[in-house]
C-alpha cells in the first residue's frame, strides 16, 4: 500500500502535474489501496484465523469486523470522489482498471491460474492515472506501462512466496502455488529482469550511464536469484524489484 502510493506520487510529479493535482492523484490511489487492503482482510478473515496470522487484527480479534466495514465504505466513497476529481479519464482508469483489478483479485482471481492478471493490469495502468489527469490528458509511453505491468507480475510472484504453505492449506491456488516455490522464484526473477530491460531500452533513446548501471545491477541480482535458492534468491529478487522502481522513475 505504502509502496504503491509512493510510486504514484513520483509518477504523478514525473508526468508534469502541478503539485495540487499530483496530491489529488496520490490521495485517490491511496484511498483505493485502502479499499483493496481492507476488503482483502474482511474476505480472508476466516482463512487468516485458521493459519493463526498474528499480523492481522481481524484474525486475532483485536479489531471488530464492523469497524473495518465502516472504514471500507468511507474509503470507497472518498476514492470515487477523489478519482473523478482528477478528470473522468483518469478517474475511470483508476476505479475500473486499478481498484477494480485489486477487488477482482480479492474476490476470486487469486485462487486461479490468472492470479497474475490483476497485478499486470493495475501496475500497468498506474502511470496512466497521472498522465490522464494532465490538461490536456494524454497516455504515457508504451514502455512505461509495459514496464509497470511486468513489475506488477513480478511483485505478485515475490509477494506470495512467503505465504505459499499457508495459502495452500486454506485452498488458495493461484499461479505461484501451481508453479511451486522454485519455479515461482525463477519466474519472478526473469519477469523483473524483463521489466528492467523494457524500462532502460524501451524509450528508444540511448540510456545514460546510470541506466546501464541499474540494468547491470539487476542482471547481477538475477544471476544470484537464478543460481541460488531460499532466502538468498528471495532477497535478490526483492532487490531487483526495488531497482526496477528506481529505474522506472528515473528513466
């Protein structure tokens, strides 16, 4: 949630939005992320209790479900108002392709082999939320959206890795679970390296030295991720994702 919101603010500024409008776009995405996170907690509360998730207040009973429902409704109303205040093109893109993709994941896609698709759609269209809020609105370059989509898929694969066993025990079988830990790790590494390549080489202009450096770093980390397994490979993959975000903004 925090990472997506921070990425949105940087993309909005990079798109050339005035400060006030960039804040509006960021606030819209933040409230959308709240609805996705809280709806996920409500939907998965029983499953989280079964696996004794101590980090989930709903699962432990520390937070009443009615409080989360009330907060969810308030966040949803705020999200709609803030999103449409950015312009109907930006607003509908965010509500349908961003927030809608997150809710589709929560409501069932995460249990299918298409679990990666909401991440690809949401991250791929995230740059467009800011660009379509420009006056006049316009779409971001293709490579920015393609890099975001690949980053989203990689983030999904990496995010699920620590919870594979708990998910499997409660009937969740998304793409990572069907692949298994080792193949999921390998695919995450390859997808994130592809994201780096698209962001550095996609613009069609000769990359600066920092871009080549970033690409070389991700390649080296990918080599570690492909060569090793366990926590070493996991940390290397997370590091690739972090470099990808930096490249996405800087490029």
